[in-house]
C-alpha cells in the first residue's frame, strides 16, 4: 500500500501562544469552528472503538496495521504517515527522528532518505530499528521492531520520480547531516543544481529507500482507568505470528 497525502491533513489547533492566537484571528471564525469540530470528532472517535482483544484482531499484523491506519485517516488525524524511527550505533548510542511512511506491505514498512545521513550511517553499523506511530486523537499507537534493508534501485527510482521538482533538486543540494556554513550556501547549491538539471532530475546515487522488515509489532489502544489494550505480534520461525496480550 502506498501512502499518499490523504493521511496528512492540516490540523486545526487550539491557540497555545500569541502566534497561534494571531493566526486564528487572521484565519477567522471558520478555522476556529473547524478546530472545535476536529476536537469533538477526535473525542468521539476515541470513545467509539470497542475493546481490542485477541479474538477481534486480524491474525496478520500487517492487515491489522492497514485497518488502524485507514481508521486514523478517516478520523482526520494529521500526519498519519509520520513515524518515529529509532536507530542505534554499534556501540548502542541511540537516536530518533520523525520520518514519513511511504508504503507498506507484507514485506515491511518503507521510508526514503539520504544514504550518507547520520541515520544511514547508523543503519550500516546496526540494522536493528524501531518505528513508532502515535495517533493521539484516537488513543492508539503501533510499535514496530525489526531490521532494515535497502529497497531496489528500481523502487527508489519510481518513488523519486514521483516527488515534486523542488524535492528532487533538494536531494542533490543538501548534504544531509553535514555542517553547512549558512542558509545562503544551501540555497546557492539548490540554484546550481536547478540550473544543471532543469526539470530532468535523476535520482542521486546516495539517495533511496529502506524497508523495515518487522519481527515484532505491538498495537496499543488507550482505555479507561489506564487499563489499556496491548497486543504483541511476534514472528515465528515458520512465518506465522504469535499473538500475546500484555499488561498495560
């Protein structure tokens, strides 16, 4: 399943500082009303889900994730495709950042990045990773543990060519995770590559996708009195998944 912008809706936030107060004032009552109904809808969605039990779960965790992902989109969750990617060096030093899920299927969860970035260097040292999806408005999160592998060049090319022109140029212009003297230097690099490629921008050899191949997936659903529902799927040697309920 490819993930599109359908899961990335602009949130209507309650003002928490002067900047947001000003923004809401400028946008007018319509935005404030949208924010009110977004919150009401979120509360309603959080309450309408039944208890998450083993008997009601799909035995395939990828299909269960697909169901929850679709329900998060239907609930209007902003940035549904945003996920925390946690990596670690070979020495065990951890780091985490938000990346975007671009597709998923039975093989795993795909994201794209610069192969010379900090995260890529850590993945080369230690391919074990964890992903976390958190959909606060419907009180759900999904944790994924597994190892990464690079996707094929053909798959990376196909996705790269679907990106906006500016994003494709930016993949060449930015030496991700390396020090840069100032923003002007970055913008000059962007303009230089725009002049070089025009609208025919090839995929940089140092840019592409990774697939997280899951060995464990945990689904968490918030419940009253902190008696949350937690189901953990663990991949077995025969390819089946062991489902266990965990104490909250």
